[in-house]
C-alpha cells in the first residue's frame, strides 16, 4: 500500500474513531443526565401531589380531580393511587408518543427510570400510596434531536478536516511526485531540477536531488567543453578561429553530396591582398587581429544568411559557404558593404577582392574552386576592391520559372514519393533503422532531394512535402515492418499546424510511431529550441525516436537538450572521415560516445567510407554507423 493511501486511511480511521467516541460519550452523558432529571422530577412531583392530597378531603371526586389535573398536563405516562392493601383508588394511563423517533434509537437508548412514589396521609393514618411516572417521549425526542445536531456538526467538521487533509496530502504529494519523476529522469539520463517545497523534510530531499542532478549535468558539460576544445584545435585555425583548409573542404564535399537543401547555394572567396606588405606595416600582432576581424565579419555574414560556414584556405584566402543562398547579385552587394566597412576600420589601405559562384548537388569541388580562383585573379586585375561573380559549371535546369517548379512539385507530391533505404547498422551488423531520403519524379526521372529541396524551401512547400513523406513512411513501415528514419525540415518544425497534423497521424498508428526515427538538423535544435522542444513534447509520448543529424560544431550545447529525451545523435562526417588514421579524432569520438551514453543517447557515425572506419567507430564505443562504406543503395524503379 502506498504512503498516500496509508495516510488517507489513518485520517479516515481517526475521524471515525473521533466521531464514534464523541457520539457515544455525548449520547451516554445525555441519557444519564435525562434519566437523573426524570427520576428527580418523578419523585418531586409525586411528593408534591401526595402532600396536596393529604391536605385535601379524601372524597372520590376530589381525589379524581387532583389526579386528572396532574395527568392532564400531558407529561405523564401513569398516575395512580392505591390503598394500603394495593387496590387502585384512582388511575390514569397514556401510551408512549414517540412516533417521530426511530424505533432502533429508542431500543438503543431505552430509559430505565423508576416511577416516583409518595404516601398520602389522612391525618395520622396512611390513606394510600401515590405512584407517578413521567412521559419519556419528550426525553427520547430531545436526545434524538441533540444526536442529530452532533452528527451534523461532526459531519461538517469531518468535511472541513478532510478538505484540509486533502490540501495537506496534495502539498506533500506534489513534491513527492516531482522527486519520483526527477529520479526517473536521472535514470533516463535527463538531469533536470525541480522547485524546492516549503516542507522542511521534503525540501531537504529535493535540494539533495537537485544538487545531484546539477553536479552530474555540470560534469557532463565540462567534459563536452574539453571535447569541443580538442575538436577546435583539430579543425579550426588558431589565429582566426574558422575552419582549416582540410575541414572546410570536407564540409564543402558533404554539402555537394547531401540530400537536402544544403546541396545548393553560393561559395565566396575573399583574399587579403598583399598580406606580406600589410604584415610588415602593421606588425605580426595587428595583422593577426586584422585576419581575425575579417574571419569574424565573414562568419557574421554567414550567420545572417543562415548556416554559413567560413574556412581559411591559406594565409590570405578565406572561403565562405552559404547553403540555400542563390541570388548572387544581392549577395555580392551585401558582401561588398561588409568588406568596405572593414577597410574603413583599418589604419592601412587594404585590398579585399572577392569572387562568388553558385554550386549545386553533383558539382565537382575542384571545378568550383578553380572557377573561384580564376574569378578572383580577374578581380585583382580590376582593383583591390572588386567583387566578381564567377561562371559556374554548366547545368541543365529542370524548369525555367517559379510557376513551372511549383506545378511540377505539386504534381510530383500528389503522385507519390519514393523513399530510399540506406541501412544504419550496429556493431553486430544488425539493423538500427533505414535512412530514407525522399525522391520525387520530375521530368520522368526520380530526382534526389538535393535537386528539388532548394525549390521546395523557396516556394514554401516544406510542410506539404514532409507530410507526404510521413504518409509514405507509414505505408513503408506497414508493409516492411522495419524501422525508418526520415528528415524533417526546419520550416515544418516551426509550423505549429504541421506538428499537430503529424501528431494526429501518428497517434492513429501507434504501431508505426514506435518504428519511426525522426531526424532534425543540429543547428535547428540549438538555435530554435522552443520549436524543437514543442516537437519533442508532442511526439515522444507516441513512441517516436527523435535525434539530431550532422552533429559536430555545436556538440557542447547538446547537454542543454538532455531534458528533452533525445534518442540518438548522428555525428558529422568531418569527424568520422579517416578516423582510423587520426588519433585526435579517435579521442574526440570516444569522448562524444561516452557523453552520449551518459545521457542515454545513441551515438551514430555518418559518412563511413570503408570498413576500417566502421570498425574503428565501434571500437571507440559508437552504437551505429552509416555511409557509402557499409550501405547498399536501393535504387527506385523507372
């Protein structure tokens, strides 16, 4: 039996004991008092009537009048006068008028009061014996009424007591329930804190639990900070803080091969001209500060445009990756303004030529960089402040206008979506789930998401596409019975109507929801925590697993999300590439896997290219791996 039930049972038993004791004592005391009063009344009235008779003539008429007058007051059951031989001289009797009192109560409290007796004298001679017995109905009625009043007052007191007890139990139960929930969350690696109650004993327990939770969370935060510091030393330039050449080129390759809106955008190359001359005039320290300011300016520009990545290719060249940005002329104008502002802040003349080029899925990285380098050389010949748009690879556009794209996308979504199946395997080769990027049939061919996702975002069709993907995932899971992982776009997650619709569809199919893995970009979870929290609260009770993909740069902030119950993380390809050869990456991934397991989260490596990388990932403690090295491409039929 629970503590709360025991407490309620104790309260009820105490109330019943108090009620029963009070009622018994009250009725018993009243009964004894009434019996005593009636006994005295019987004796007094008998003596008074006998004295009156003794002084009056003893003729039958007078005696009858005296007895009748006493009896007719209505308070007597029996008045009789007997001679010394026991013969009745005069007598009056009445029944018990107690119809308004329950019979069981009368039987329970039956009065045992002897009648009053007195001697009637006739001079010095005993004339007779007078017996007088009072009517008890009034006593029963009075006792019944007082008992009802006692019960009523006690019922009111009991109701107030139970209400007070309910409030007290509720004030105790809430913090107890919170402590239990907190303990369960700690068991699930969700280190939350709860407000301390006013009750001293409960407050001490809650404060101890909060201290434990905060200590573990801080410890994990410190460990993640150390891992991030190691990662930054490995991937980031020490002077400017942006990505090194190798790390940036790896990111660029990931974007070119991605299956989402990152697969197209703009690439910009900025050069600090005559770096040796600037270094000679400003000195090493100020030159480093100038390079850092240039990198920060480009990074801020990238963040304003959404998800920009900055890298340093060499001493004087910086490259900016802007996924999803396609309007080159406005970009050139805005970038020129930022570079002009930097030139104005410098105390020496600066040359900051730049070149921009658009990229799309399938482009060759070397071709893009060569085009940028050639355009930058042309910009330098025009002047140190020139910004040139490079001529990118020749591509055949599927459609030529926004209207054509909208019609084609709507028709393709109406006809149906194909989901590819790329297995995510654990260390034993068992399937965790299938990664399922979407395909649309455009111009009679199945096109990967990298081709149409930029246009889906541009035309604000994200929610419609994601709902179509969900419907296809439901059908696929129903047919195959295998867990499926699908991507949700940032725009859909930020749409409350989409989340409600998704919740309704999955609630109708709980068998499917338990096999559904939903993947969210790391950047969205970090920078729009409110939308991500709403999604988690809406879908996790249904059994869905929610995870983050492309985790890397923001890993230190994952601890801030531990209270949301994340199911898994997919670690970015830049940390997985050649992990079997780089000791620093092994240290980082081992630490990331340990922290994930401390939070109850699966750690999965993305972009595994060969068996050696996969074996190393499992040796480091990761739970799963996916990528071209271990997956089989399930091609759609024509």
